[in-house]
C-alpha cells in the first residue's frame, strides 16, 4: 500500500544526511492494518511515499535500506530485537520509530536525528505523545542536524556532531558560520560542516509582536514576496532572533509552508543591523529583527527588501 503510486521507494536511496525522512514504511501485524491505514490517512501527505508492510519475522531485513524510516506498529521490544542485528552506521541506517495500536506513544528507537524524531512529531498530530530521548530535544534546543534541516543542508562529517551537539547543550556553539568559496577549509574533528542541498534563494527575515497568529505570519510573508521575482518556493528558510524563536504562530506558519526556522543571537543581529530605525534598539538593545536576520541569513548578506509591517503584528524583510 502506498500513497504515491508514482514512487517506488525501493529505488530511492534513503536520505540520512540530516533528520529528514521522505520515504517511510509502517510495519504492522495483520490485526493492526486498520490502524496503519489511519496513520497513512493522517500523515501520509507529509512524505514522498508511505508504504504499509505486513509484519513477518524477516520484514525489516528484507526491506532494510529501502526506506528512511520504519514505523513499527508494535511493541518496542519486537522492533528492537528484529533490527538490532541490522544496525551498522547511524548515518546510513534507516531510522526506527515505534507506536502502539491506540496511538498513545510514539517512541524513536534509533536514528532520532535522522528521521525518527520527525516521524514521532508527525504522529503527535494523531494524538500520540512523542517520547524523545535525544539530548538536544530533551533540552528543547536546536541540534546541528536540526539546523541542517532548517538550512536545507546536510552534514558532511557526521562524527563531528557528538562534540558540536554537546556545545549546543552548553550554549557554546553559536550561530552557523557561512563561508562562500572558492576556498579551501581545514577543520578539526569538533567542527561540523554543513553543505547546502540546492541553489541559494532568498531568506525571510521576520519579527513580530508577542502572540501574532499563524495567519498573520502567512499573510505577511506572502505579501513581502509580492511584486518581486520570488515566491515561496524560492525561500531558503525563515530567519528570526532567539527572542522570537518560540513564537507559536511563526513556527506553525513555517511548518505550513515547509520552511525551516533559523534563529540568531543578539550579537549576530547587531553585527548585521539593517537600515531602518527600530524602537527595540532603544528599549531593549536589540536591532530590528526582520532586517538584521534577513541580512545575517543571506549568503550575500544583501537586503533585497526593507522591513514592512503587516497588520501591526508581523515585520518582514527579504535577504539574499
């Protein structure tokens, strides 16, 4: 069973260079196939393909390497015993997440940063509680794999993430540095290198009043792109300041558009302060977030469109 008849997941190499899962398989006992179909109906449109495989003793082994993530609709012990001997390298292995028949718990077993956490989050929309144990998620911080996803990039040197994610936990990593070539770079084992997946586009720099809604963010962002040569498909990511990174409306709007969110510390935004005066600089020492984050996030650090204010709630600037 698949939601995409044009996609043969067995022909696609799994994407394990970040936390993105595009092709997933739900493995379920025959008596649980109705629940599997419920999962497909609920979250299937979030993936390139989603197949349902009926469980038998060798089902994981037969399909290992065909999917980015297996969703085991079964006890965690079964999934662990049947996949443990197949594990080789966390950067190449498919992720494994288990969920119970009542959709109460979604538990990433392996590959939390490589798809399992993402799937558990999606299952939360069906009522399941995502039980994540990876350190950065437990501390509610953005690990380097999640930063890679937000930047539409992948991690080149996976072993480095042990050190850099520890730095994230200790608030010592700082923002991702952008280096434009041609250049040769010599890095140590504790430097994580991210490489962009596609061509550079534009960055939506955004700020807001507290409590701005998803609809206000969406209207503001779409309005900022009007009368330009760009549309939503050209947006690399949404950029903001750390003081706004938990705004529910912002995060919901970004998810609706399938965009990552990158947040910059105050010191970084001060370095890239935009041309439009901002009251926040006088009141709390922060420059205008929209322009500064658009400049900081853009590859050329160029402002394409100065700050505009929408509905007295959301500010937006475009950077490149």
